[in-house]
C-alpha cells in the first residue's frame, strides 16, 4: 500500500482497523505499513473524535443561585474525586472552565 499521509485517507483505515478485531501489528502487516504509522494515526483519530464530541456537547455548567444574605466572596468546589478547591475571591467563569477541564483529564 502506498504511504498515506493525511487524515482523509488514514481515518477510514483506522476505522477499518477498529472494526477488524485485529491487533495493530496484524493489521499493519496485512496492509503493508509500519505498526508505528498505524499507531500514530489511531492516536490522531481518537484525539479528533474527542475534539468533535466536546465541540458539540452542551455546556456542562448549570446556574447556581445563592441567597442574597451571603456576604463572603470566597468559593469552594468539591470534585467527584474528593479534591476540594477553595478560592478566597471570585474568579471568572472562563478560568473555572479551564481549571475543571484540566482536573477532569
């Protein structure tokens, strides 16, 4: 097989491998390609799939309403893993989104 070097050519081949039930080594040998080339494109394919899923996903934040009597500006987030993140002051929502994305990776 000629060297395939772009996603439009390699992603269908990766999908074929995923459905084949073969190991990467078996599949790449049958298709006359390096196992490392297949492994590289599998990684690129999975990353592209995650990216597409996150772009189409609904926002994961929900509105939080606090009582008007709260005078403190401190904030605390408890992650499902038990990690507690405390802020002494208010932080922008964009910062929270980035922080939670990193913490959930």
